[in-house]
């Protein structure tokens, strides 16, 4: 599924990390697509997560879905220190 700028998305837990007592599986993250870095067939998105971090995300195996709860407020605008 391709996403557009401005859509809220949910990234499911990472498939690379095995669950252990010390490192439990990460819960899903919610964020906003800010930029499409590369389109299909291997898309990459710049996503601002609700915790304020900005990352480039390359979804694999359906790891990114549209957030059905669009009522969530946007992430706070964090400015870098100069």
C-alpha cells in the first residue's frame, strides 16, 4: 500500500528483533507521513512519530498501515538547538 504526505500511519513491531526478557518486542508506533523519499516498488517515507522523532522508514511485509484513528493530534514541533 502506498501512503501520501499528511496521512497518519502505524508501524508494527520490528521483525528483526527477537523478543527476550531484556528486550521485549516494541509496541506499534504512530506517526505522520511528512515526505515520500522514494515511491513503489520499494517505498521510503519520512515519518514524524508521535514522540517527536523524525525518521526515514522503509516498510516491509505490511509493517506500515493507515491509522484508523485520525483524531489523534499531530506530534509536537521539536526544533533543533542551534
